[in-house]
C-alpha cells in the first residue's frame, strides 16, 4: 500500500544524509569508511591510513599534524571547502527535521483518515510532505556535489590533499539516483509523471 511506499522515504532520509550525525558539539559525514568530522572552528578528514587533515574556518590546513603553507588560491579553496561542509551539515540536519515532520504529519493524517473513514487524507498529506522533503534532499545532493568539486580543485592544486578526497563521483551520483528512485517508489498510485 501507499504507507509501505512511504517507508522508503524514511529510509531515504538516512541514506541521503550520508551518515550525517550530530553528536555533542560536532558532527560528521561518513563516506565509504572515510569521515569528515565537523566542529565549530575546523573540519577534520581522516584518510584510510588513519592520518588526519584539518581545515580551519580561516582556511588554514594541517596534514598529519603539520601546518601546510598555502598559496592564496589554495586558501580560497580550503576556506570554500570548510564553508560548503558546514552548509551541508546544516542542510543535512534540516533534511532530518523535514523527515521527522513528514512522519508526524503522516501519523496525524492516519488518525484523521480513520476518524473520517477516508484514506485519501493520508495520500494527500504524504504526497505533500514528500514534495517538501524532496527539496531538502535535492539541495543536500547538490551541496555534496559542490564539496566534491572544491575537493577536486584542491587536490589538483595541492596533491598532498589527495588522500583526504573522500567524496567521489560515485557517491554524488548515488545520492541523486537514490533520491529519484526512492521518490518514484513513494508516490501514490497514478501520480508518477
């Protein structure tokens, strides 16, 4: 039934936030075993070997505990990377809130549908909430793609950053493909365009 397909939306929230998890004062994005940890004043990225690169809000970069001298162009990229990661964190949280709101709305409409003996109430509410959630998911996928673009520019100008390039094209493509396939599965019967 339609409610079962809505469950796919809830799974999408977890998938598309890419393991985005808030914990205390920091948060992280997990990408295939590598993690971007975010704190108020810096981002740390752990490579598969366990070394860490840290980017501060002002663009300063440390790799394996050592300060890296940056050209002005490289500093622009590290600052942009920091800012884009912070925006993705914020929007990931907003996506989570939108998913929670969707769940509450659908549950509320379930009771309304039972009271009024009209299942169309659930379909209408779930569809409206799905459209709102899709906007959040689309924005998050775009931001992950933007971070990847900045990351790749940084690697091109600073090869020492290559081990910390944790977002690949497959991850970005997967975000968009999963968003579209889950959206199609969550649409009410006859609503596919």
